[in-house]
């Protein structure tokens, strides 16, 4: 066991404004950034606001930006930084600050409500659902999402463009549409909802220009762009021409 | 008069994990205007941490499975202290609750013929756990969350308002149940974001707040698990039972220190993982207790044969109920055969191909890689017991989930007691949440609907003022304004206490003195410490203001943790036997006469004086098990648990 004093800069403030505050704080073997934030709370700043729940990368609560990169604090080990390095922790930039590291993520809950829900198949009673493993796996990948909203935070369509928020669901909820679209038994079609074209028409899929920033920050390693957004664009393209789909499919093929 | 915002609903559900969301869905579908109080963000509840699966005897993988077998396994796991009626309802209704999730969009792993796959787990005779890899809890919470969204969409289509019939109050904490005479009339709480205080008037309140793990130092539980519902029920006059029974999950991470306690799913063992000590020995064969001798393999060869051919081999002893495995690990470490970091080895790397491990246990692979630099496909994990689950809780009617003695109060999930007896089987928690969450929703709705609007109870101003003063006390007298005298406060001469320090001391006391192995003098000492901590917690002071202030929240949660910890210590001291999640070094044997007894905790009337008990304890005989359920067991087996008189009655 060896411990050392690290230099942290933590953003403190609220909707009115704020700034980075300096801390010298002890770090021990095996600790993660969230441990250090907790140590600051217990010893130097009892009212330092931070969200966290499971501390095991499963709930997606402790999202923040560490040295400018969107990350879960509980899954960011201190060993990835040198002892001399200053570690800067700031709230997610895309969402309004409430206090310190806590942001108002209600944008995401609003968008979640706008996606039409799963439609159960008519005439198939509970207990009689039959699906092959290989058919459920595609949607299962997207259901690994822990809703940390780091993909929403990093997406440049909304990151510095408040004006795009009303029309754009963001990668998480476009992926949710893809998940339902690929669900083997979803019967939305029968209710007149075409999920792929509604992604384009109602949820802003066209804003996405597949830069894969969302995929890069996903702590669950979900291939949001390749497996959800591009296939969704391809299915929507029957109705609308999207040059990016064409480009995306070229790029993807080249990588294979 | 305190300035609080005020809402009115038919049913308020406190807690937004599996049980709370299931209850809310049911109440709303039965036409009740329903509010859900969510301590964190919607969808972050501790249920997401459940890994292994949902136990339900669908018989998809082994057709011999049925509710009777599940019932038997549950009673054995709980060492027959379970409320038999709850175990019966649970076993009967679990399959329907799982299938229902599919109609709401859940995607479980499949069998080759396209049905829901089921996996093996400790204490379950057949493969029984519906699962999605090792992230089943996430699937459960997301499915319920999305079902709630779909109900809100229906309401929006009809009324133009998503929240007209079902509203989630995110990041709010309840600090008091409000009562009108003996009946429930609502809740009092605060909003984390703003620090605003609020009241919801409602004739029916469902507690679904989960467990108490944050009173212990080494725990798999998240920050929310501060025993809120247990304490709210006590303070509202409802009794708690079985508080001495705490499940220490056998396999928590032991290294690095900052992640000590984080869960390593039992699926690792269900899928073939084995436990070894530092000498490389599979030690579990030496720890099969007499009551389970006939059911478990006696050699490695027999155990290994079971995975492929369960009909002609007995189960590996790594799959004994959790209490047995946790004690065995504890003994090995104590005997000096532990790993460098004080655990034992859990190895799946030599048992399954790397690709198979990554497919079946993706989040374990990820967790060890990220947090401990361990590749579980290439090396063994180090694991040890961690405080995981509270078997004890609110004493409820088994059919209706109604709390004893407080009309309008209901409880479901981990906060309710009785279902799991002295020890819960893995997989029986998620099914419990669904079965009794739904039941609580049904009967809370029925209760609320039966009260005409004019008959609805209402909270008096005095009660609200007292609740407000209590909530604001940690800020000292300034913020509290004209707080009622006697509500604590920084009295003259008393040193201000840091809530974080108090919490750490509490966790150390419970871990060291009321932990996995218990002794009378240590528990007596724990009670002294707890009384002292309770006294000091009256002087807990926090800095800053009310807006999202974690120090303040912790100061409020401390009241709950201290009350619940006292219940645990008092009941554990009283029960002079070892059973399930209660192991006494000074009373190592299970005693059949203790099986008939529930220990009931109640709040001592009036504010307790310094050094006296806040909680009183009494013994209550259990209801006799219904004869047709007893007939599901052989008499020889029953004799291990029940007294001769009970059997001959």
C-alpha cells in the first residue's frame, strides 16, 4: 500500500455560476476518482454535491467530466493518472448545472417519454412468447445501457447547441428506437408506427453524422453508432435520402 | 406553521426499485392516482445491481420443476423460519410475474426452443433463474421503468398530461409517515435538488425502500440503503420482525480496498466456478451441514458431473445456500488458508473457455478488469463475505402486504419481513419484488378506493411542523427557524458532530460487533456504542445550505441507520441459536424450539432517554404451517427443523 497527495480541481457552483476549486487530497492504492470525491466530502467539503449509487459501474449515476473527458467517476481509476498530474473534475457540460457536479438531466427523461413504447403482439398470451437467442441479442446489446447519459453529454449535436435539443433525441434514445425496431415481437407496425422513419422524422436521426463520439464514451462498450444508429439510418433511407448513410456504409465496409 | 408544498394522491409508493415500481404500476392500472418517491434518479435503484436472475418455476429447462419444488427450496433455504404463506404465494405467482415482463418488452436469454432460459443457483433444485447474462436487475428495472413510461403515454394521450395519474418524484426522500389517529394519511419529505420540504396527502402508503446495508462497513449495497422504510415503519408504530437475520453474500470483492464488498454474482458458481483456499483445495466439501447431506455431492468428480447430467449427480457444494458458503469462507480465512487480501479464490478461468466466460458473465469480466486489474478468464478472483440483504423487515399480512397495526401502510420487497425466513435464496429477491410489489399495489389500491373522499384522514399542522423541525435540525437553529423545542439541536456545551464521522463509526461497530459471526458480549458492547452514537447524532451539524447537500442528507439518514442497527443488535443478542443469516459463536447449533419464534421489534413509546433502548423486543409464536404444505416434505426432513410436538399436532 502506498498513498500520496494528489492535486484536484473540482468545479463548484450552481446555476448562477461557479469555478474550479483546488484541493490537496490523499489517494490510496486501487482507488477511483469517486473515492477521492467522497474523501473530499468527508474531510474538506461536506456539502460537495455529487450523484452516485452503486459504485460498481452498474447504475450510471456518477457521470462527470474528468480532465475534459465524459466518464463514470466510479470506473475511473486513479492509476491512469500520474501522481504529479492535476485531476480536474467538472459536471457534464451538455446539461444545466444544479450544484457542483450535479446536473439537471431531465432532458433525457423528456426524450424517453417521446419514444413510443413496446407494442405487444396481438393474440400472443403471456408465457407464449418464443424468440431465438440470436434474434434477441441485437436488442439485448442496447438494453445493456445504464443510462449514464455520457453519450448524450458528448454528442456534438447538442453539446454546444441548445437550439437542437427540442428536435434531437440523442444517441441514447435513437438507440432505444433501434432496440424496439429490432425487437423480434414488437408490433408497432400494426399500429401504424414505422419506428425507423419516425426516428428520422420525429426524433432527429438526420442530425447524427456518425462521428462515433457516443460509442467512444460508452462505459458499457455498446456499439451505438455501428449497431444502432447506422442500421436505423439504413432502414429509414427507403423513405428519405441521407448521404451520410451511404458514406457510413462505405466506411463500415472498409473496416471489415 | 411550516411552509411546505402540498400534493394529494390516492396511493404513495416510497421507493422506486423493483417492488415500488411494480406496486405503482398495479395501483395506477387499478385507477388510483399514484405517486412514486424515488430517492435517486428514476431507474437507478439498487435493483439494477441484481445480477443472477429471477427465480420462477417455469420449468423451461427442467420440466420437473413446479411451484411445490420452489416452495420446498425456499423453506429449506430459510431454515423453515419463512412465513409459509408468503413462500407459497411467491412460488405460485412468480412465473406469471416473469412472463408478464415479456409483454412489457423484457428480453431474457432464451432456450434453444425459444423460451426463457433458466440457470442454476444456490439452493434451487432445478435451473430456475430467468436471466439476461449477469445484468438481470438492470433488465427488470428498465422494463418496469419503460412500462411506467408507457402508462404515462396513455395518460398523455387521454388527458394531455403525462403525470396526470402516475408521477415520479425523483430525488426526493421521505422522513416521516404522517398519521391521523391510527391511520396513515400521507408522507413528509424533502426534495434533494432544492431542499424544499413537501407533504403528500394520501390514505395509502406502500413502503418499498429496500435494505439496510449502509449500516455496515463492508457491503454490496448502494448509498440509498439506509434502512429508511424500516425506520419509517417503526416510527409510525408498525413492528419489525426477523431483524437478526442479515445475509452476508459469500462472494464480494476483497481487493482493492476501495471496492471491498462489491458483489461477485453467484452465477459464477452456478455456471461452474469453484472455491479454493490458498492450498488449492476445493474446501466446500468439508462444509456440507447434516440437513443438506443427501442433496450435495461428496466428491469433485460427482460435483463436476452434475453440470452436464444433473439427474444422476448431486449438486456441487459451492451451490449450498449463501449462509453456509459465507460461513465456510469465513472459517477458511480464519484458519489461515485465505488469499493474500483475506479472501478465498473463486475460479472460473480453468472451468470454462474464455469466450464462454465473457458471454455468460460479461459484467463480472468488466468489473474485475476495470476495478482490480484481474482477467477472470485467465486467473482466479479473490472473494469474501459482504453484507448483502436484510431478511428482516416490516411485519406484514402475507396476502395483502398490509403492515401490522397501521391501517393504510403496506410494505413489499426487502423492507418487508417474513418471506425469506432466516436466509434468502439467490434469485428469490427479484421474484419477491414482483410478486409482493404487485400484491401491495392491489391491496393499497383497494384500501384507498374503499375510503370515500370525505372520510380521508388528514395530517394536522402540528405533525407537519414537528417533521419539518426534525428535518432541518442538522442546520442548527438558524435554518430551522422557530423549530419546536426538544427536537434536538446544538444544545449548550454539546460539540458539533460530523455526520460522515458518525456514519463511519456506526459502520465499524456493526461490522466488528454484529457481523457475520456474533458473540453476546460483543453485541452488548455494540448496544452501548449505538446508544452513544444516537446521543451524539443529535448534535450532528452540517455546513452549507439546503440545495443538494449530501452532508445534510446523511445526517437525516443516520437516524434511520441507528434505529435499524439497534433492532439488529437487540434481536441478535436475544436469539441464542444459529440459523441462516444469524450465526452465534456462543450458540453454534440450530435449535428447533427457536424456529417457532419471531422476535418482534417496536419503538419504545416516548423519546428514549440517553442510554436507554429506543427499541423494545418481544417474542411471538409463529403460525403453524398448513398441513398440505407440510405434506410436501418427508417427515425425516421435517424433524430436523420442527419439534416433535409440532409434527404430532
